[in-house]
C-alpha cells in the first residue's frame, strides 16, 4: 500500500457531472409534465401527492445544501460561488430552490478549469470534495422524490390495470436510475481511497446489479400494497420510518457540523433505509446488514401478503397479476440480490490491512489540500468532515 495518494478527478467523472445536470433538468421537465397531465385528467389527489413529493424533496435538498455552504462560506473556491457570496445571493438561491444548480455550476467551473488549464492537485482535490456533496444531494433526491414517485406511478398503473410491455420497461428504467444513483455515490466515495482501492467499472456494475435486484422487489411490494390499501401505505411508512430514525439515532452519527441538525440527517437516513441499505457508522457491517435485510425481507413479505389477501378477496379484479407467480419472483430477486451483494463484498470490495488503509486515508485527508503549492490553508472543513466520516463508514 502506498504511503499517500493524490486525489484524481477524471474526465469521465467530469462528463458524468455534465450528464447528471442534464438528467436533473430533464427530470424536472418530466415532473412538470406529469403534474399537468394529472390536472388535465382530473386526478387531483394524485396531482397533490406528486406536488407534495416534489416540494418536499426540493426543500430537503436546499436545507442540506445551505447548511453545508454555511460550514465553509469563508473558504469558497469557485468564482461563481464567490460571486454569489459577494452579492448575498447564496441564501436567495436556496430560498428559490436553486441551490443545487449553484453547486452544479461550481463543480463544472472548477472541473473545466482543471482540465483546460491543467491546474495543480489542489484544484483537483476541491473538485472531488465539491462533487462529493453534489452526489450526496442527488442520493437524497433519489430516495425522497424518485423512489416515492416510482411507487406512486406503479400504484396508478396497477389500479387502472394498464400493465403493458412498454410500461414495464419504463418501470425497470426508473428502478435502474435509482440503483445507478446509489452506485455512482459509492463510486464517488472511492475518490478518497488510495489508487489501488479505486472502483473498477466491473465492480461498479456488480454494485449496481445487487442494488437493482433488491430495490425492484422492495418498490414493487410497496406499490402492490399501495394499490389495494392506499390509505394504509402512509401509516406503514410513518411507523417504519420513525423506527428507522431511532435506529439511526442509536448509531450515534456525527455527520453534520451542529448536533441539532444531526436529526435531519438521521431522518433522511431513515427515508433511505425504507428503500435501500446505507451504512452510516463504523463497526460490524456484516451483522448490521444481516439484521437490516432480514427485517426488510420480512416487511416485504408482509406487504405482499396483504396484497395477496386483497387479490383473493376481490377475485377477478387483478387477473393480470397472478400472486403465485409475482410473489415467488419478487422474493427470488431479493434473495439473488443479496447473493450478488455477498459476491461483491467477497471479490470486489477493498480488503486488506484496514489499519494501514485508514492511516493512509487520514494522512492524505489532512495533507492533500493544504500541502499543495496553491493551498496555504485547509479549505472546506465541513466537506472534509463529511467525506471522512462517510468513507470510514463505507470502507473501514
């Protein structure tokens, strides 16, 4: 293992950031189109739910973005962010729900500067840290908006019995987008590890696959349950979410700069856990994941059981879906997904000397941004803390 390593922000990472911005804009356009379609069709309840999801997710992202900006306002590095700070626009941008775009502008600016002018490693390191926060915000957006939207659309399709091949492909694409968001965040975290522990594209593909295989049964079970018991899905979410928030609290997380806002992070983690596993603390990952997947597996079986009961109660209403085929298929995918996860951690996750790798990470985190010629002082303290905590949770 090398004694230190340099941050590396590749051209491919830069292109992914650009594509992410385009997809973010496209997603907003499609959301507006969906809301308008609900309005034209007179589906006001669905329209209200959709608007609630959009606004709730947007507000959540802006709050996190503003809190993270406030951690290092004196150490802002990009010109666009310095301009916004000078003219007191950062808070205004977030109030207008535009804070994420400001972050995109900052990442694209410093990344473009790095690739066109071949600047020093300090600039590259700043790009990595800024991209980390941006990827985490996209992860929050995925599980506060995209995943609930997918469940809503699947429930509507099931209630209207509009199951077609093209509809199934759309649902699969949406689930793949959710899994890819998780995989890309995981890959982004690898930027803080030595070169030998970087994530290959084969490793990324395996990570994406197991997330896809466990997410599909989860969101499908929630959609099936919601399609027959729409009012009870809210009670199910609130009861399970509150339990998951308490579990996050028991992990004694230390992600935010201020302890009061730590509860917002724990609440968001509870939302992510409702759909997918996300490690937030050090310790025995194996025991925590076994407990999580066992519990969520039982919850998924319960949801499918209630759906099956309603199907048999109203025989003929759901003839397009045979419970004897749907339930074993979904549970089979869930089990296969867990097996693929075991395969990932057996052959593709970084292993080796944990103490030496941790020491390498700590040394580089302390020096990589302050020991370069262009960096007289350590910038982005809040980002350093967040990235250090998350890397420790993911890999050590």
